[in-house]
C-alpha cells in the first residue's frame, strides 16, 4: 500500500515537472510578423495570457515579440 502511494506521488511529480518545462517558452506566429515570436513567460504569466494580450486591440506596455504593435491574428505554435 505504501509503495503504491509512493509511486502515485512520484508520478505526479514527474508529470508536474514535465508540464512546467513545456511552459518555459511560448511560441506564436502571425501572418504580419516575420518569423516566430518566442516569449519566456514572467511570473504570473502563461502562454494563454500572452496570446490573449497579443490578440486584444489596444493593449500596450509589454515588449512581447520585440514590442510589436501587431494585434489580432496571433496563433500559438509548438516551440521547436
């Protein structure tokens, strides 16, 4: 029983660690932007919040993608 609990906890640790590694960078593309925009999320940010920022008209103040003013049309892609 104890070994089963240990295995379960270890499995959760591995899954959590792997998920964090996947969120270390976010990649986005836009037809009006040359190349792939790679962003390292700051504390409290994630790929979804960054994508929302890039696709919301009138947002300003962040320096994602070289401080691009392009808003709308961004899609998240797998970082390669």
